């Protein structure tokens, strides 16, 4: 028979504030900025803080230059005993860099901006407009085509060929298919397309407009001086024997071409120097930018960690709106009260996010101090638990604080995860990091004889001679991660 009974059980649940704190901590710098922009757009109790602050320019910092750390966190908002920043008379704000560091399209009412810069420019132009912009493949070819005196039809056909090229610089479609896809009067012929293709192939870098790898290499060889050693043999290799060359059939190649072993060696070396994808030379989008969350500088023989001001968009509670709401008869359950509470949570959780990231970064720098002095080979093995135990935080919090976070150092920009290499054993019973082993492998491969490159077995033996016990398959894995080909492919003919 059906019955009704009561059961009591305990469970853990995150409050909305804690859920927001966890979510903000695991966001990258760019995602966090987008989150704050969205909040400024949708929450009337948040406003952009346009107060003047000291301008800290990351681009003007030289490695080793003495740097003054950012103001302490308590100057932004004092913290209560449980570590959560509280409201203060100074305002619920998230301090950041100078207003000029913010994107031009950052939402919010900023007030009047000073249009006159320190350098005397009064047009308020974006400094990014002065950045070097490399033309794309099609832009370069169109510009080069404009230097030729051509008829309207010939120019249109050549432009059509340029637009048909892929990013590698190849013409993948057949001329017959291209002729059928163009509506011109009279109808376009394959002969016209072939003439236009030859013109496009001569516009810029040799190899552009090729219809196959063989043609691409032949075009580059034809552009070499006639007295180039190995040119004729290299042209035969590229035109007719690429498959045999890939299989390293030296004896068969000598027989087919009729050349000596030395001539074949010189020709093979020449072919390997050619560019199989000439289109990649253009428009290399240098847009894989990483915005560092923290900056590490050396000051008075100490490594100082500071939050990158560029990742701290300034936001604060709109005082007037908050006071008007407090004077009104609004209840705590009204939508406006909820938005005000969410605004306060966002400011506090954002500050807590930066505090946690800085603490984690300082702990990493303290553990990996030798890396900043000697490089990759000095990286020590470290796990997330080491940082969690030292800071008194949960390991999952450290994982969120190190995911998609980057550190700008005098040696470059590194992800936080880079400083947590795996531990490997040594012959003496000690430990070393996997990053140090990769650095050793890189040095060994760089110093090897190209005529007799080191195999994975030999590399593992050399590491063992230095006291590092690594299996051959581990060496192969690290070599693959470093994008180093096997010994057979590294051998110079």
C-alpha cells in the first residue's frame, strides 16, 4: 500500500554568491573582462570608474627593471574576518589601470575624456592603429597586379584567379571548373585562364598559384639562379620523383636521374629548403595574443608579483542610484534590490578573484625562483597540492586559479600550468621535472651531428649517463611535444 514518510538528510549547496565567485575565478582574463562589460550593460547599479589612477604601462617595462608593486588589496576595499572585501566609504570599486588602458568600446557612461595625450596628439587616435599590419596573400597579389597595364577582361580574369587561391597559395580547382563558374561574354576559355595563371604565378613569391606540390617546388627552383649548384637535379626530383625522394630511395634516384651521390645529396638539400606552402608567408595573423594576468619583475634582487592593471576593468557601485533606492520604499525582494545585491557580489568576488590569483602566483614564483634565473632546465617538479597546502586552499581552487591564467616574466609569457611539471626519478634517488628533461633533450638534439643524428634510444642513454632515468617511449613523447622529427628525418644527406 502507498505510504508517506519523512526522511532527513544533509547535503551541501553553494549559495549564489559562492557560485559566482567560483565561476569568476576560473574565467580567463578576456572572459572576465567580457563578464564585467555585460554586467555594466545590464545592471543599473554598476558604473565605470573613471577616477584618475597611476598609469602603469606593461609595454614600457624592461626585463630586470625595478618596478613598484601595485597598491595592496586593502587600499581597494578592506576585508572582513572571513576574507571577503566589505563596503567602504571609498566606494565598492575594482581599481585598475588608467582610463586610457580601457578599450574604446567599453560600455558605460564614462563622462568627458581628455582628448589631449601626453605626446601632444589631439586627435585621440587609437595607438593600435600604429601597429604593423602585414598584408594578406590576396591583398599583396592585388596590389602587385595593379602595377601591370592590362585590359579590363584580362585584369578581371587575373583577379578571379587570385580570389580562387587557398590560404596555402595553391589553386585547387581545375581550370575547366573555373571556366564554367565565370559568367563572361564571350565565354571564358581554359587558355585565357592559363595565361592569367602564369601572370599570377609571377606576381610575387615563386610557387604561388601552383596546382600541385610538384609544380610549386618546380616554380621555386626555376626562380633560382641558373648556376645554383644542384638546380637541374633538384628540378627533376621535384618534377618527377617526389615519392621516391620521400621514401629515401637513393640508389633508385641515382639510376633514374643519372647523377652521382654527391650531386643527389646537394639536390636533396636544395629541395628540402623550398617552401611547400608559400601562401603562409602572407598575413600571418599575429593575433594569438595572450593577456597576462600577473606581471613578474625583479626589484632589488627580489621577484615582485603584481596584477596586470590591463585586466582590471574599473567598476564600482553607482552611489546616486544606491542612495535613491535606499530612500525609496523598495523591499528586499524587489528586482532592484536583487540587482543591487548582485552588483555588490560582483565587486567583492572580482576583488577576491584577483587576490587569489596573486597569492597563487606569488607561491609559484617562490617555489620556482631558480627558473627565473636559469631558465627551463631549473624548473622543479611541483603539483597543485603543494600550493594548496601552503595557501590553505582547496586543490580545486588552485586548479581554477591556474587554468587559463598567464604570467608575464622577463623570460616570456607562460601559463600558470607551465610551472607544474611532472616529477621524474633520478639515479641518485632524487627527482627532476619533466620540463628540465625536455630542456636537456633540446640541448642534446641541437648539438648533435646532422649526418648521424641521435636516436631516441641514444638520447635515453645520454640522459641516464647524467643520472636521469627516462624510458625510450618517454623520450619519443617529449620529442613529439617539442615538434622534433625522428632521427631518420633529421639526418642531412
